[in-house]
C-alpha cells in the first residue's frame, strides 16, 4: 500500500471515529434527570441513616446471653428448670467470692467483716444504688471456711430479675455489681480476693462483648479502609464504599434492634459481633465488584451514567445471587434447636440483605454524582487501555491454560492433604473458663475455688423425680462417681444443728440438689451428668437431670443434631440457587464440591493452628456448623462472581477462552474482595473469646484459600477440563468449547 493511500485510509478512519464520537460527547454531559435521581437517592439514604444510626447505637441493650434460655422446652434440662421453679421462688445468679491467703484469726475476721458489709458497697454507675439492692430478697452473704482452712467462700445471691434493667448509663447491671465487689475485695489487706461463679463469669463475658461497640467496629473499619486505600491507590475512592457499608450496618442494626426489642428475634453478643464484620465485609465486597465493573465500562463509553447502567447490568445478578446464597444459608439456621444458632440466622440475613440493597443503590448514586475524578490519580479515560487485560492475572490465566491438568491436580492434592487433619479437630466443647483467650478474674477464681472447695460449689445439678422413690434416687445419685453431697429441697427453713425438714413435694415430684466434684462447666462434669442420667433411668424413666452442667450437655447434643440437619440442607439450597443462576446442573455440582473440599481443608488447617500455634484447648461444639455456614456461603460467593462472568464471556468466546478472560478481568477484584472479607473476620480475634477468635481465623483462612487456590486455579482448571459440557443442560453446552 502506497504512503498516499495509507494516509487517505487513516484520515478516513479518524473521520469515522470522530463522527461516531460526537453523539457520545453529548451523552457525556450529565443529564439533569439522572443527576437529580442520584442526588435524591443519596438524600433518602442520609435520612435513613439519621434515623437508624441512633437506634443502632442501642443494639447492645437487647442482647440475651443466657445459655439456658437458648435451649428448647423439650430439652431435659429445660423440663427440670420448669419443675424447679415451682419448688423455689429464688432467681439467684450466684456470684462466688473466694478469699485466700494467711487466714489467721485476724484475717479470718476481716473476711467475715467483708461478707457482712458487702451489701453496703456503693455502685458508682448506679446513682446511689448499693449491692444489697440487687440481692435476692432475704439473702445475706456469709463466709464459709474451706475444710483445709486455707480459703473462705462467700456466696452472693444476685437476683436475675433485678439486674434486667440496665444502669442509668445503659451498661448491664451485673458487670457493675461484680466490679464493685472486686474493688471492695482489694481493700482487704493481706488477702487475695477473686470473684467467680456463674455471675462472675457472665460479667466477664458481658464485658468482652461490650468491646463490640468500640474495639471491634472501629478496628474493622480501620482495616477495611487501609485495604481499600492499597487496592485503589486513591486518596478518595475508598471513602465511598466504606461510607456505604457503614450505612448498611446502621440500617441492619436498627432493624435487628427493633425486632429484638419486640422479642420477634433473639440477639446475643456473639451474633452482634458477627453482624458487624459480616455486613462491613459483604458490603465492601459488593462495592469492590461494582466499582471494578464501573471502571471497566468507563474505558468503553464516555457517559458515566451509561457506564454505570452497563456496570449495574453486569453485577446486579451475581450480587443478588451472592446475597441470596449467604442469606438463605444463614436462614437455614432457623432449623436449629438452639436459640443461639437461630439468632444468627435472621440477624445475619438482615445484615446481608441491607448490604445488597445499599451497595446497589447508594454506592452507584454516589459514584455517578462525583464523576470520574474520584478515581484520581488513576482516572479511567474513555478509549484508554484497560490495564486489567494485562498484568499478573493475565499470567495466571496463561499458566492455567498451558498447565490445566497439572494446576488442577496440584491444587486438589494440597487441599486433600489439609483436609486429612480435619478429623482430628476437637470440637467436643469448651468449659466457660476455657471460653476466654486470657485469664480474667473469674477464671482465676474458678481455679482457686477448685483447689479448696468442691469444684461444683455454687452451681449444683438438680434432679426431679417421683417423690415415692426419693431414697432410691438419692442412692443412685450419691453412688455415681463425680457426685459429692446430695439432698432433697426441704419443706421449711433449715435450722443449724437441727435435722433437715421433710422433703418438699409438689405434684408427686421431689427436687434434689447435687454438688458435683468437678467444675460445673468442665468436660468431666458433663460426663458425670451423662452417667447420672443413665443411672437414674434404671430407677425411674421420669427422673430428669438439670442445672448448669446439664444445660451445657444438652447444648452439645443439640449442636450435633443441628450438624446432621442443617449442613445437608444448606448444600441443597445453594445448589438450587446456583442451578438457576448458571442455567446448569453440572457447574453447580462442580462448584459445591470445590467449596466443600475447601471447607474440609480449612478445618484441617484449624486443627494444626489451634493446637500448635494458638494452644487452644479445643473448639466449641457449635464451631463446625458456624464455620460451615460462613465458609460455604461466602466461598460460593467468589465462584459466583467468577462463573457468572465466565458464562457471559463464553457466549461470545467459547468456554475455554471465556474462562481465561473472566479469570483475567475478575482476578484482581475478587482477590481484593477476599482479602477484605478475610481481614474483617480476622478482627474477631481482638475479642478475648476463644469461639470468636477461632471462627475469625477459620473464615479468614478459608476465604483466602477459596480466592487464591480454589477460585483462581482449581475452578478454572476444572471448567476448562470439562469444557462446554459444564453448562449442561443449557444451550451453551452445544456452543464453542
């Protein structure tokens, strides 16, 4: 071709391009109606936030953290509790004060004085309230020396009903009462004072959950902000998704508060902590996906409104499907027998739904209102080169393309090797003292108590049964290894030095109190309860065992039942959602298989890390279920983001080429989303609770495993290996391979 002809052709192409660009130039001017609509959306959301924000701030006031209240009425311990309430009107929450040291005559007198004056201690936050104002009516704390003469025990019976209203500053009354007793004990010179028992442990537990409103939330926001700044390398862009995520959290928290206040749902501290990280993490993920697609479209069209419309068309389906998968997976927890598990179902689902709605309405409005400059200094210009089609993810796609079988097999072997350790994970449960990462005062006090008194002191087990078999019941109880003293609840006052009154009988039933030799929340105590139940069944099938230890054992049994019911149900529901989304049967089976393998590998990694690095004594009985729900539901998310794009590109390029392009263009954003979600859940480790620390590690590790290995290598390798048949039975299965 001659230079003259070439010049003529070039001018013609430029002229043609310029002609086509003119209409786009007109579109680039912000249409008033779209600007007004976007502004209206932002104003509406700011109004919602103004109402929801203050309500969200009161969320901790509607927490319910009583294990016994989470059990169904059909549980054996629940039946005993119902019967026991007829025998005694006491609603005591025992707070045990253990005093040790040189208990000479002078120091013993100090301990006795502290016991008698304990009720007059003033609660600073209570505006004139005394400890005695919260005692069970008629209860008088008194000192009980141990048999070895090295310790004194004071049983402070706090009324469960009186501590229900919070203090004037909004804080739980129990925490203030226990802290007041602890501060008072420090004034006993020469003696060590520890406050434990159910009340002391609960106070420390409430204190740990109290950090949710401050430490956990601020740390989560800080971590996400830092990651977004690194991802976008922009001083401004990170503000918009994070601001939208905070709005989503305030809205979900307000809805949860109103429902919990009306007792429609139950909220505990565990669910509230997970709600914060789940909403911030999920909302940020959806925001990353939207912004990435919006940026991609800004390279192709002049009008940011057109770019946003195309971006919304591309992300709407996967984001809604992702939100539906996580929400439905969480709602399956409603099948649980435990209110603690059922609580997380609607709480989490509400949070994810609010995240989806917010990020598909508020964030797009903010982005189009502020224009392209918010991406500064990496502003996406019309007709500029899309940097996502080159770089590290293009190299990853090239590697998977050339080494498909090798990449798939190596990844699968690594996952299978980790999964082999999952069977060794000890999820038989944690005692209450083992639930803390460190050693708060209540844990130290429980250890001291076990050295000088029967470890079950202050937390007796209760047995109900036919009154006409009282002697046989007492013999079966006292003959059971691990049980100390046992006596029927008397029908009248107990007078020192006088024989016990006759047993109290109501509706032909007797109530027997038994003190266990081991700590009431220990594995040994739970084993004693199991043996005791078996022994009592030989006396009467109507004999039932309840109390604190029995409640923990019933919770463990309920968790085992939940695993058998909920896990298969979640898998079936997720399969159906994926089948509808991908119009395929084979692809969902492939994706679920990879996520289940990833879950097993994560449990194996947890076993290795919990035992050898963190030195945790084990895992809570509910840990496998919670880990499964989050890892499967959230792990499927990244496969949804990838496979919806694979399907979109496969229609134009064929399955192999479509898979490689989808991996290239989504690699960065999906990995960033995985890092954000992993970081938000890892923040749970800041709370001094073993369960949340373990769950945070499991989800963080599992999400990174999904994004780095499963979604980046294993799923693309399997998709390419299977070829177009992966879309069977849709028409795409007959398309290009």
